């Protein structure tokens, strides 16, 4: 078993180090005032539709797709609503996944810092 196959220890986490992001990174995070504008409203609508689709049977989702395929895309971008909805879901997924990656990385840093604090209290 190599070192990379072993579970990390408290000491491993406590010794983790990283380079902080530039304070300018905060400029790319929406303010409380900007969040409603970002809903655009497609992101939140797509989440609701996705959850709704997850509660449907296979037959119900097939019927939903058939109904969406009959309707034109109101934005005039895609051939029909089905293509439009699936494309908007893809875009929303990518948008939310970027936030998930940052949240996971920040959580890891917080846990490493907590481990370092515990290790410092316990001493050598």
C-alpha cells in the first residue's frame, strides 16, 4: 500500500498548506443584491423542473418530453422547448457546479485549519 492509499491523519490535515486566492476573487461573487438578477430566471426554474422530473415515473417523463418537443422555444434559439430546457439545464448545472467546487475547497481549508488548531492544542 502506498502513502497515497492510506487515509489522511489529523497530522496530514493539520500540515496542509495552500496559497490564498487574491482578494479580487471576491469581485466575481454576486452580492446579495445581484443574486435575484442571476436567477435570470432560468437557473431556479431549471432546478424546480429538475426536481419535478425526478419525482416522475419513466412514462411521465417521456410524456413531458413529448409535450416539450411539440412547443417552440420561446427564445427562438433552439428547435423546440425540449432542446431549450435540456440546454438550460446543462448551463445551470455548470453554473451551480462552479459554486459547489468553491464550497468544497473552502470546506477542506476550514477542516485543515481546525485540524491544525487541534494539533497545536495537543502539542507534540
